[in-house]
C-alpha cells in the first residue's frame, strides 16, 4: 500500500528547518522524497529521505537531507506498533535519554543521530538528521560483521551501556521509562503470533534438511513458548548488570563510516523503538546471534567480550560511575543463563536479516497470508548457520526446555 504523504509539503519542511536551524528566514523552494531503506530493512516503520532546497534571508541557496520515520497507519503493523508504543519509546529515547547520554560521552563518541522534530499524531512521526550525509552507511548484513566491524559495534555498545548506567544513577526514573521492549504481555496478540508462526515454519523447513531434520519435532514443540522465552529473558534480576539496552541491537540498526581503503572507522546506532531496562547480556546475545559472522563467533567471541568489558569499564570510570562493571566471569554467566534468548534470535530474527532483497516481505504480507511464509527460512546462509547451531542448542538442553509442558 502506497504511503499517504499529502501532509509532506513545502510548509511542513519549512517549519522543520526553521525550528532545527533556529532561523525564521528560511524559505523552502523545493523538496524531493524517496524511500530511505529497502524492503526488508525495516518492519515497524516507514522511512523517507527528504532532500530540501531552501534559501536564507532570500539569497543563499542551500540543500539539506533529512530522514522522516513514520508510524504505520494501516494493517497489522499499525496495530502491533501502536499497542506496543514503539514510537513513544523512540521519541522518549531520542528527545530525552539519548540526548543526555550523548552529552555525557561527548561528540567524539556520539551514539545516535540528532532528533529534529517529533509529532504524536496525524501522522505519528520523527524527523531525524540524515547520517548518510555524514558518511555513515549500513554494513553488508548477508556476510555478517567481520572482526573490524564487530569490534566497533561492541565498543559502541559498551559506551551506550556505560552512559545509561551513569544516567540511571543520576535519575533513577529513567529506568521506569523503558519497561516493555520487544517482548511484553501487554503487546498485541499478533506480536506473539508472529514468533509462534515463524518457529513452526522453521520446524517445517528443518524437516527438509537431511543434516538436521532430527531436530524438527523439538523446534515445533518450542514454537508456542518462543515469545515467552523473550519475556522471561527481559525480566529484571537484581543480580545482573542492568542497563538501558538498545533492545534490537543488530547489523540493520547500526551504521558505519569507512576510510578510503574500505576499513570501518566509526559506528553509530539507529532505531530505538525496543529499548528496555534489563540485563546488558541481552544486547550482547542478540548482536552475536543476529549479526556477527560465523567465523568471528566461532573463534573470536572472547576478543569481542574483552573489548566490550575494557571499553565499558574505562567509560564508566571516566564518567565517575558508582556502579561496578561486571567481571568477565559474571558476564559469561549472564550470557549462558540467557542462552535461550540467543536461540530465539537465531530462529526468529536472523532469517529476516538474511532474506534476499528481491524476496523481502513486510509484516502485513507475512501475517495476513493464509499460510505463513518467510523467504529468509530458505536462505542457504541461514540454513548453514542453523545446521551448525542446532546441535549446540540440543547439547545445552535448550531444545528440551519446555518438554515437560507438552
């Protein structure tokens, strides 16, 4: 369904630019809009890139690119996003919490784009600076992040977590602002249904894989409990190292800057709809299971965790944090304790990231069709990864987690 954008005119852009540039002399001459992401890059919002041509004091002509992020206005996506309050969470993060976290860290280690404008209804939207104009772009999500990209991501995540701990020490109310995340009993039934249907479809797919078909029945039995795994993992435990997590920390929600040789030199986060105050381990597990190349996970996970802890400890110390960072042993215990969250990520999130752009579908198409279809489940890279991971999940007892309930 085509986006309804009759409200997006010269007057709207003029209002945005005058406010963000703090200059009432700005007059918008022309605007050009186009989708800012490919199908399959974003499931809970519609994103438009606007290039505006404008003048100041009726003489100097300038051009500026900005991003408009819109809440869905039709279908199941609209119901899921509205009931979950995803846009409210992101508005709160970008206009308040992240603004304070960025000030703590300084411009060198900025975590996010600047928010230029937020609108609560008709339509619900966020206007954000365009990070592409600053040289940031998405990494290749199909090959998984290599070590250079992964190190930048884990350092960025460590600073994100450290700044959130300091902010929560200064203002404990920040913790209460983020209590829903991706998994919550208050979310719409369609959200839970998505995880159930996807896991059942995965079990059917595994039945066709000669190397792994013996796990198909166990995965099928897990499907009704998959959403509960997420809810249980996000429950607050006082003995964990708790932070404001990104909540959807993955290759599609971070951008990188590169030098002339193609080496990544900087990283920044986008999309803060799923943030929740919970165990820091959740972001680490999600990132490892959704976005890091298999070679790096297999051989270099300890390097990444060491880098995370080093950056976390150093940043917390620099920011005069009273809370103690976790030890490596404590961090690994948390990761092991929540290993089923990694399994949930592999089963339900990873296939979407590995879905070819030509096959990509949106949530309405996936959930409204008579039979659930997710083309990513048939992706060869996904199959290769799962064939390696399923025996591990079985060995760890994760595939039998709910066998007593059956």
